[in-house]
C-alpha cells in the first residue's frame, strides 16, 4: 500500500502560508484562509509529492515530529 507524502514537508508549507497571510488571524479568518489555501499553489504542487509505502511514511512522520515539533503544534492548533 502506497501513501502520498510531501517532499517539502507540509508543516513548512503551512508555516510559510500562515506567515504570508499573517494579517489574517487564523481564528477569525479561518474561512477566508481556507479559500486562499485552495488557490495557494505550493499546497497543490504535484512535483512536491512522492509515494511511500506505509511503513516508510510512518517512519517519516515520526522522524519529522521529533525534528520539528513546533510545526505539528501549529497544525493541531489550526485544526481544532
Ligand atoms: Zn518503504
């Protein structure tokens, strides 16, 4: 079974996106940010995707979480 993964980590793309639109408080403008995100090309760049088997993908997530815990905290805050 293959899983699709971002080569440039999603957490970094998201951090850059939020920095670019920092004037929009993500608690107040979640709907607007979502609409912008749909048109924000780095999220949807097919060249930034690769397929990994499930085991490699899990390992990648674990390694990344150890390396950049702050990105995951940001994602979790936004998804709440
Ligand atoms: Zn593998």
